[in-house]
C-alpha cells in the first residue's frame, strides 16, 4: 500500500514548478471563523415552512422577544414576607 506522499494526483498538464508557492493549510480558517459562520441543517418539513434564512432569523428573533417578556426582571420569582 502506498503512502499519501507517494501518490501523484497532479494532472499531467501541470508541473509542480509552475506554482509560485507551496499551498498553505488553513489559510482562510481564521477569517472564516471570525465572520461567525454557522451552518444549520433543517429537516424537510421545517425547510418548507421557511423559504430563506431571513424568514428563519425573523422567527427565531420573535421567539427570543417572547421569551424575554415572560421573565421577571430579576430572573426569579419574588416572595413577600407575611405580616406578623
């Protein structure tokens, strides 16, 4: 069995000397991660309900707004002390 280094996958019309520099692994990784790219796969039934990413984002934002309005200001219920 050949190692990956031994296999020449370069097309015959290209020569290694034609390339100015050697390829850099992960060259654009940092830029992509800084953009905050998230990929989410939706099930088919959900995908039919939302035609594009803007519709999905609007629906999720409305859920977040509803969630914020239901909470009490401190995040927990307050008790009143019984009068003695």
